[in-house]
């Protein structure tokens, strides 16, 4: 069965309001920015991204949705509730970083994708808002089609070496 993997922050949700509040709070309070950004009290500031709603609806008809997120594991239940409330589905599985793991996103997400693939999932697409992450995924897993999410849109940056997208898209890098 095909699986379509999505990041949460910046892909499923516009987190710009939470980002701004977290910056202000971390400066004002002298706290760690990431602790503020991943504060449960601020998640309600996130807004679903319109373009992704249509994409998710299409992908659900074609396979299963998997979450690959840089959010800490302590936000697991809140993340599932947020996705269900705004998008009306629960993902097949949700991979998240361990609590208090501050390693870079590209390191974490590649590890999570590896875990998903090793568990037998057939990930055919991965959606992220970080080009550095997508470049690393392309190097390690060239069979996966990669989508870069920016603003309220997205674009294919790699069609995947086994995908049929080459007729329609050219890689952006």
C-alpha cells in the first residue's frame, strides 16, 4: 500500500503566528526558543493550510497518510487531535522526535523516515517545508518523490527515481 508522508509544522499547518509569539516570549522571558515554540499553550495559534487540505483529500483516496514530524513526542496526542479536528482524518502512524532531542531537523526526520521504511511502509512521497531536509532525503532515499511547501503552496522538487511524475515535473534542484 502506498504511503504519503507529511511534516506537520509548516506543511499541514501555518505556524507563523506561533513562531512570532514564541520568538517574543523567548526574548522577553529569556527562555529557549524551541521550548516556547513547542509549548502546548501556543498550538491553538496554528491554522490549516488551504492548499494542503485538497492535497490530503486526494492522497487519502490513493493510500495512507503517515506523519513525520520534528515536534517532540510529548505533543503526540495534541498533534493527532489537531490533525483530526482540521483535516478530518487520523494518520496511519505518527513518527515524532523524542522529547528533549534538539538535534537538527534534517537529522531527526531522516531517522524517522528510515524507521518508517524499515517497518515496511512504502513511502512514495514526502512533504516538508525545509529544503535541507528534502535534499538529505533525496540522497538517501531517491525513490521517494519530494514536495517543498512554501507560503500557501507547494511544488515537486524531486519526482522520485521510481515515480511516474517525470512526465509532469522537473526537479527544482
